[in-house]
């Protein structure tokens, strides 16, 4: 029998796989001796409220009495972060390196003309297939122009990419025409989320690509270079006027 507030079988299977049946409080391997606990007893049945724990830790999590405080109780946010540490320990080996690129030129040859931009992504190394969500945002002169919104929203986070080992996917997308007409600083921010074979999402750190506008003197013009940070960190150092 199951209780009305019990987690679904799908949720239980996922969190047990993600933790490799280790307690997400003490870190011990449990085998059969493991339970899926509600982090917030009054909370939802969503997977974010679930945590696999051993019998001992399950008892400790519900034992603290606020009216008679002894020691330091586990706070919900602390429990979630500790759980995510365990999940990461047993799933990070499933995530390949990801090599993304945006470009106008390839091997010195002009391929795309703004506002069209080339894009490629490749999982690096011999990994099992994974899925990914790709979101690219456009910034012109420091202004957020939003996500790429082509007719097929591959770059807006609405379509899941299938990434197979060592296979490069090449694509392209359009940015607003005013990005091509303007002389202002132009950046693209890339956020990639990898979905491993156990359906756990791994958010990679965001990066930016800055556009070098052609000036007739530089061979590097009319192309993009990688900025190893997100746009909010980069913005104070840009000329936005």
C-alpha cells in the first residue's frame, strides 16, 4: 500500500539511481536498507522534495524538537545541498565534456553573414549518449535581446538535443538584424544543461562569445572568441554606449 503523499515509483527509481543507493546524509551505502524521505514533511511529492536516506538518518531528520533545541537541526536547504553532493558524486562520470563554438568563419573561410551565425557542439571523449538543452541569449550594447527564437527553437531550450559520442552537430541561427547593422558590442551567452542516461540534469557553467566586428585591418575580424564567464560578469568591462 502507498500513502497519498508518497512519491511515485518513477521518482523513487530516479533518486535511488542518482544516489547509487547511498544515504544522502551520512553517505553510507545502504543496499536494501534505504528509504525515500520527504525533506519537507508538509511539502510536495515532487522529486526536489525527495532524499534517499538510511534508517538511522531518517530517524535523525525527524527527531529535532524546536521547543527543546539540542545541537543544530538539519535545515531543508542544507539537506538538499548535501543530497545534491551525493547525486553529483555518483552521476558526474556520466557527463561528457562539451565543446561548443559559434562562428562566422571556419578555417579562414567566410561561411555565414550576420545576422546568421554558425554553431557547433561536440561531446568530447568516448561517453555513452546523453541529451542536452541549449539556450543562447543575445546581448547588444549591454541590452538583453532575449533567447534565440528561430522557427525550430533548438537554441531557446524548447527542443532536447541528442548527443552521441564524438559526433559533432553543426547548425546555425539568426540574431536580430540590428545586431548586424549596429557598431555596438555584441555577445552571445551560452547555457548548456546535460541530461545523463539516468535523466538527471547537470547545468554546465555559462560562457559568452564576443563578436569582433570587421574593420578592414584585422584578420581576426568578423568572427567570435570565447569569454570564460557569463554575461553578468562580463558586462561591467564592456563599452555599452
